[in-house]
C-alpha cells in the first residue's frame, strides 16, 4: 500500500462481502453491516451494477473465496470463545464488522490491528455509518516498518499470557515469505490453547489454464494499487513449519474442500477455485 493511504484491497474485500449479501441466496456468510459500513455511495453503485457483472466465473470464485474465509474464521472464533478464550485479535482488520454485530459475548476483548492509515479510514467509515464501537473493541494501529507485532500488541493492551485467537485473513500473500514465517513462529510461542486462522496461495504454477487469466488480472490490479502479492507456499512445507512453530492441531482446506464444506448443493456457480487455502492451528495442542 502507498504511504499515508488506506488499503485499497481492504475496500475491495469489503465490497465482496457486501455483494454477497445482495446477490447470493442462500448466504454462506451473513453480515448485516457489510453494506452499511461501505457508505451510501458504494452501496448505490453495487445495487445499480448489471447482474451479469456479479455472475462471471471469476467474480463468483473471488466472492466465494472471500465469504468462505470469513465463515471459516468466525466459526472457529465462536468455538474458541465457547471453550473459554476471551481475546480475539484481527490482524489486518480492514472493514471487518465482527466486533459490531453482537456475534460474541460482551466480555470478549477484540483487538483490531491494522496500518494506521487504514485504521483511521475504518474509524471514519464507522462514524459515517453511525455504527457504534463497543467498549470491548481496542484499535491497535501498527506500522510494521517501525514497530514489531509483539510490541504493538503489548502497547495495545493485549494480555500475551492468556490464550488468544488470531485472525489473519487476506494478509499473508502481501508479505515477504520470511515475514510470514517469522510471524508464525512468534505466534506459536504464545499461550497454549490460543488459535490462528489465515489464508494463503500456492505457487502461481498451480493455477489451471482456466484460472490464470482472472488471477493474473487480480494480481496486476493489486500490484498497480501498491499492494503486490509477495508470497506463496507449498502446503506440505507450510504444515511442517506450523508443527515446528508449536501448532499441534492444524487444518488446511484447499478450494475443493471449501466448496464441499460451504457451497455443496448450490446451482448458482458460487464456488471458490484455484490454489487458495484456509488454515487453522491451535498452539500447543496435540
């Protein structure tokens, strides 16, 4: 992303969540604030779009991947809270609305971590949409050029001695591989029983001939916006890294597994494709 500017990809993902609420039945991921947080102008643009624009193969696959990862992560968060976790960290929160939908008990602290410019933009969007910020929310602006994740979390009030759920969606592919691996190793040292959910891409050569044009176009768009994709991982190697980092219980869903779990029986073409993966891991669990 460009210096001093909010993340364009955060907006792009938020638009996909909102489009899902408008165009897809039944919903895979229900977010009643997805349209509202975007503002009236963006909502009007979405509503006025030609129906065919939302039904192209790439539009369907992209939207499906966004809502699948949202559903995957929120299901895991609910389960973690049910077993006692009371801290949730959203790394790269963007316009995520989890904290504002009364999804979690009031005693669960939600820490939204993001670049200062993106976080300032989100707070403006929340205010403009008259979406109240509950007392359970802590905004943690971190510029990773000057502040480590550990220092930023401590400064933001997170109790690192307590098990915590970390959501890290739509971020990994914008980071250098060594940054991703270093973050995984750090998170694996935190309190046992904590949990992590994130997504990643397999190497580009794993795309099929049919998938390459759409993903190449998206890669070019995000790169032109100052947020190029930087990392890709082989599933087996990443699983080994998670184990060595201290994650004892892990799950890795490829796009086929996502389709089977969340999109079975649909006839509208909404289904993720391509070498995108969703991963969960629990710290210290056998």
